[in-house]
C-alpha cells in the first residue's frame, strides 16, 4: 500500500514539472501554431542566469523573481526577433526555425559557459526528506507540486475568468474573428510568449534544483519530456497539456518502481511507445480537438 | 532535341519520365565527376571529407524521398541509419572477431561473413523492414505532431540499440567492421540513390503520395489510400538511409548507438530544408552548400592568418551558423533554395503554328 502511495507522490512531483512544461509550450502553440523545439534551451539559458545570480551571492528571495523576469524577457525577445517574421500560418516552418534557434542557443551557451557541468545550487532545506503517510518525499518535490498547483490555478483564472484570457482564447480559436472583435493578435502572441517564458523561468529553477547540475546541452532532455507530455495531452489544449504532463509523470514513476531490473534502460523508450500507441488510437491526444495537424 | 531545363517538377509528354530519371542520374554523375576533380585538385588530402560528403548526400536524398513526397518532416531518420550500420556491421564482421565481440549472436548470424555488396543490401533491407513495421503508426500524423513522434522513434531506437547487447554490444563501441567503403562505392551508390529517388518521385505511387501531400482529403476522395501512399515513400526512404548507414559503418569501422542521435540529424535536415525538400535537385544542392560551408567553418575554427595576425573562429561556429541560416532563411523562403523546381532534361520540339499551346515539354506561362 505504501508502495502505491510512494509511486503516487513521485508521479505527482514529476508530473507537476511536466505539466508546467507542456503548459508553457501549449500557450504559444495555441496562439501562434509554434511547437517550440528551443523551449528546453531557453530554459537552459534561464537556468544559467539563475546559477550566475546565485554565484554572485544574491539571496534566494531575489534570485527567484529575477530568474522569472529573465525567462519572460528572453521569451519575449525570442518571440519578437525570431518567430514573428515567420507568420502564424506555417507550423512546419515555425518548428524548423525553432530547431535553428535551438542550435544557436546551444552553440552560444557552449561559447559562454563552456562544456563543463555547472553546479546548480539549491538551499539545503529543500533537499531534506520528509515522511508523508509512510512515503519518503523531498521537500523540493512538495514545493514542485505546490508551485505547479498555484500556477495552474492562476492560469485557469486568467484564461477562464478574465477578459484578457477570453481574448487569448479567441485568438487561439480564430485569429481573423478575434481581430474583428477588436483583439490585437500581435499583443496576444506577445502575451503568450511572456506567460510561456515566465513558466519557463519557474521550471528552470525547479528542474535544475532537482537535477543539481547544468550543461549547455541540458535543454534537449527538457524539450523531449515537454514534447511527450504535449503530444499525449493533445496539441493546443491547456487541459490536455496538464493531463498529459501528469500522465507522463505517473507513468515514469510507475515504470521506475515496478519495471523488472533488466528493463530499466528502456524507460524513456517505453514512454514513447505508449505515446505512439495512444496516437494510433487518438491522433488528437487525450484532450485535443481534431485539427489539421491530426487526422 | 534534348535540352536542360530548370522548371517545376510536373512532367509532360511521353518520354518525360525516362528523361526525368536520366536527369537525376546526370546530377549524380556530375557530382561524381566534381568529386574526382576535387580529389585531384587537393592531391588526395581531402579524400575523407569528400567521402563523408557522399554519404551525407545519400542521406539527404533518402530523406527527400520521404519528406518531398509526403510533406512530413522526419526528425528520426537517423534511426534507420543506425539500423543499417549495425545490420551491415553484424553480417560482415569477421567470424573470428564475432566470437570475441558478439559471443551471444543467435544462429546463422554467428557464422556469416558477407562481402560489401550483400552487406549493404542487408543494411537497406533491415531498415526497410523496421520502417514497414512502425510506419503505419508514424504516417498517420502530419505537421508538428509527426515531428515529435519521429523524434520519439529516434529515442526508442537509441535505447533499444543500447539495450540489445547481444547484437550491438550495448553502450560499448561496435568495432572491427571491415573498412571496405571506397570512393567508387559511395558515389556509385549515390548515383543509384538519385535514380531511385527520381524513379519513385515520378512513378504512379510517387504521384499519388504527392497528391496526398497537397490535399489528403481530395486524394482520399479519388480512392487513394492515404496511409499506403505515405507508407511506401517512408519504406523506400528508410531503405536508402539504411544503405547509407551501411556505407558509413564500412567507412568508420567503429561506432556506438550515440553516433546516431539528435545531434547527427541536424545537418541532414538543414541540408534538405535549405536546399528544397520538394526537389531532388534541391536536396543535392543543400548537401553541397552546407557540406562546403561546414568544411570552411572547420578550417576557420582551426585558425587562419590574415597578414601577420592569427585568428581563430569561435568553437561551434558550424552549428551556430547553421542555426542562424535556418532562422534567417526560412521566413524568407520556406520552400528552400529550389522550391519545387528541378533540373530536368526536356524533349523540346520546334513549335508548329498548327499546334495548340506551346511546344511539348515547356511550361505554359502563368
């Protein structure tokens, strides 16, 4: 019984990060049609910012907001400089441009920070382990879940209970109609990049505090995880993204615990096999609508 | 009279099909001759680079078969290269070394030791079989979702290859493959590959898959099976990629599962996209341009002298410039340099005044 509860908690904490990742991606996908291959690399840069601020000796209370602001700014700049010129109606070009951006970000990071691993510091009390209902959990995992819940609630309120959210959703639904209703798609694209970047800033902190070290190529792993969660959930659906993230989290936690030792190496492969099977049954994902990207 | 033309890839006239295939072969022969000239000019100092270019060009042409005729960008073709490389390695490894390196190989594999040609055939066949099995799942998706799933295919292949210790030595280096890849092997395979790509492109199956690419709904209404029309180019493309993998295995002789991963996919995709995914000419052009540029950046990174000044370009200049090229070029020309145009041999007849429309083999304006 405690075994199941342990897996549940592990899955919840993993899933919280994945759900945030998928949310960050899906915000921009909804409005612009961009599946951002460089998202992980943008998070990697934000994490380097955080690590540098830390190395300067700034306290946590200052580092956290500065990192989130940094992530937001980076995302805004990238959106303006790189993606706006591509236009909204070409998802494939957008994807390939983000592919190019990923190359540039990694190459620049190697240039600036070198290939050696950076230690990503975290306060000592976060790595402490507490017992919850017979299961062992680190404080950081609980913080993960709490932060994810707070962000999800805030986003839900923003999207469903505010005029700004209505405008965002309208733009995601149909750009032309939204424009006729007096919504400026350009500002909505900016807003979605800002939200995506802010979420990226949060993930940069949570993810690398858990991993503990940082290299310029760390971004790829994050991107892959985000992609799986996104595809499970269905492109363009916020609810699907959250569901996909948690599903992936629980699947990974379950596989890590119950998979026979000989199969351990195949964890990520199995996760992808599940995704492929799922897509065969439901090409639009669990929460997605049928769009022209799925048949 | 037969004349070289630069025009869209639609064919007119009776002999156009054979001429189109012939023109693809011609491109291959031109590249081959250029490579020979280059080898003489550089006095054999760049042989390795020219060989690798040939293999990369074959990979790009192979990828073009799928991307060009389905419009789906595959990020996972490196998986087929890996399968081809391992398959070629396993069947051609000397029996004595097999006993030492791969003692757990099952049955026949333990005792076979194939020469170059059958080994390449096995490489292509193995990749094609795998593609045929997983293809139906992959080709149901298009656009960004397909990109994600093909990337997943690569991750799965990578982990399976690392896990299948009996066949691949797991995470250890697979070594001892006979070094039999020569200039002639690479470039004659490239010419054949170009021929296959052209044969497929203008065959009835190829035309069907391009119709599905342009409008799946209309194609389905015409009785075309969408899945099959995408699956066949997937398998053909995988087979060619597998052969390229085999060539590479026989050239590099030692490799591991991580030699075929996301990082290695990048230049191949960039070559195809920048050159023009819809066109065989474009694929070759992209391969030539980016390979040349990669070599230039490599020289720059090694350092160069301007007068008395010794300068060294920053590390990673290659991937940095490749990324910048994608970012700057795609918004401006999403279809690549050539777009859907090809270099084609066309049969040009003198226009007779009685004939309605223009001479056969030429595009009517507009």
